[in-house]
């Protein structure tokens, strides 16, 4: 497993928070916090989006496991 950069970690945490708050899968383009981060960084966005998606997937998986 690769280590995440600081910005990727921020994106991962945003993904977890968005999925927890919305209790559904939230695409990166619909997240204000993620849009703000992408506007701040402005280049090399693909790793940020992947980290965000991993955070969303982690939180949705966690919520599903709690339901069982």
C-alpha cells in the first residue's frame, strides 16, 4: 500500500465526512469541501479524486457492516 500525501489524506477525510453526513455515495463534484480543495490545488487532481472515492467507499462499507 502506498502512503498518501497530505492533500490526498485531506481528500480521503473529506470523503469519509461527506459519506457519513449524507449517508449515501456523494460524487466529488457534488461536495463543496472537495470542490474547495480542488480549487486550492488546481493541478494533479486525479490522485485527490481517487483518495476522496476511497474515503467514501470506506465509510459506506463501514455503515453497511454496522447495519448487519
